């Protein structure tokens, strides 16, 4: 399986595949090719619970072609608990900022054609 396929399989289980530097322990998203802290290319897979809090988001009311049926939704950036990592994904049924306070607890809820799905905890 490619890294992308592994990422998807873990996301379907609510997990996040990350790469931990074997030199300094710094955590990266699995798309990193070398350590952002020490430059090492040695990584080991580390599976985290896909839980965190909403850092920022954009509400999409006019969707790209093929995604109209999903509107309104939010494109969410979630800070992963106990890390510096941020992941982005889609949260359905968000129409106004009242629906989604920044800082609210969130989690990975799956993966489909939209990418990673995030929902409120
Ligand atoms: Zn490192």
C-alpha cells in the first residue's frame, strides 16, 4: 500500500498516520520526506487517535463542480491533540459560524471522495 492508501485506511478508523523522526522524535504528517527539525530521513510510523480541536475553517456555500450536494460544509483545519500537527478536512452541515466555534473539540470521522471527514466530538 502507498502511504496515501495507508493514511486513508487509518482515517476510516478515526486514526491519523504520522511519521516520527527516529533521530529527534519530531512528529510529521506522513507526507514529509525529511525531518523539519533535524533533517534526518529516518522515520517510523506512529498512529495517533485522530482527535483535536478546530483551529480555523472556511465555510463553503458555493461548491466546486460535483460537490454541490454536500453544501453547506466547512473546510476545517484541526490541531491534533498533544502535537503541533494540523490536518485539514471536511465537516458537513456547517452553514454559519454559529455552527462551529473555533476551538471546539473535533475528530476524524472517515474518508471519502471529499478527503478526510472531520466531525465534532
Ligand atoms: Zn528529526
